[in-house]
C-alpha cells in the first residue's frame, strides 16, 4: 500500500460572493469544497497556467472573429438585398398620376403596418434570407 502524504490545513478568508460560488460549484459537482479550492489553487499556481489562459483567450478571440465575420457577411447580404430591391422597384414602378399618388399617400400608414407585421412573422418563424441564400447556393453548386 502506497503511503499517502498528509494534507496541510489552511484558513482562508473569502468574499461572501466567492464563497457562494464555491459552495454552489461543489454542490453541483457533489465534491467537497476543499477539493475544489485545492484544484483551483493548484491550477492558479501551476507553471503552465499562463499558457492555458492564453490558449483560452485565443480560442475565445477566434470564436469572436468568426462571429464578426458572419455578422459582416450578413450585413453585406442585407445591404445588397436592399440595393437590389430599390433598383428593381425604381426601374419597374412608374410614377403615379397626382390623384392616385394622393390616395397612395393616404394608405401609407396602413401599408407600412402590414409590412411590419409580415416582417415580424417572418423573423419569428421562417427561415432567414441568409439561410435561404446559403441553401440556394449549395443546391446550385451541386
């Protein structure tokens, strides 16, 4: 039977919030608080702690970079979609004669409300334009 080193007892003062986090973490893991604290101290004092932190930060930065690239792509899609729509609308919609233009202006609020309602329904349940474009591009390349 291998001899086991006797552990040394220490007393430490913890901020009440830190103590609550320690107690909650230990309870979730069904482990003693002293074991969690020992592992945390060992990790903090280990020579490769800085490298592990740097690797974790690097991983998070990579994730943020990928998200930013997707946001940039999605914004590009949105801007191009709007530009194509406006160009199409301007080239295919003739100007209304004045009596019809007055009637159209009178219906503006009602038509805008219908647009916002339809947009809200689309955002809640439908596939996004970005997803449709990705699927269309994938299918056409296959």
